[in-house]
């Protein structure tokens, strides 16, 4: 059996910012980066069956107001991202907005996160969307176990050395 090329493996690892040349995970040192205004927007969706959506819209779920609980869960998640993503820097968030837009077959979830920091807020926006979707799932699962969380992605970001990004 051929042995892997150790030099190629080391080179590819060192190209990743969270992996040192020795292959060990590490938190990136951002201390030399300037503090800049940054914003990230992430979206995702949760697909819910028609019968369960009727219950959600009618407010007839035992666990309460799905949209407001999910909104609060998403905001809290953004604020606590560094506690759940091991190599993520804790950020001083200046604004978090989370919106759940009803669709015929569920909700589109969008999180907008702002900060003035040395690193971006994409992880906070993604975390907010995921936790909001999981909260909807938790609250609705008694009525629909076939729900799907889909298409979670960063759709826009600004600030920092890499500048602006907009998904196509």
C-alpha cells in the first residue's frame, strides 16, 4: 500500500488557517488585524408539512408561539456562538436581527449580525439561523416529524480584509 506524501499533507494543512503545520487544531491569532465594522447575513429554511403549518398559523401548538421563541433562540445563539464552535472568536455583537418569513411550506429564516471586530460575523449569523430552525423543529415535531432544515448559507458579508461578498 503506498504511503501518503507527508510534505503534501503538511502543505495542505498549513494552508488552512485553523490547522497548524503540525496538523494540530488552533485558534487563529487575529491580534494584528484592524478592528473594522462587519456585517454578515445568513439564510436557511425549514420545510413543514401542510397540516403542521395549519397548527402553527392557528397558534394551536402546545409549546406556544413558534416564531417568537425561534427568533429569541436565534438571537441568543448568535451571542453565544463562540461557546459552541470551538475555534470561533467571541465577538462583541452590536446588533442581531432574526426574521422568520412564513412560506406555504414552512419558514425562510434570515439572520443579520453586526459587529466592530477583528474577525467576521458569518459564524454568528449561520449559528443564529440553525438554532432558530432547530427551535421550530423542536416546537413542531409532535405534529410533523418529517420536517427538513435546508439551504443554510451566508448570503452576504461586508468588512474586513476580504471585503464584501454576495451569494449569487
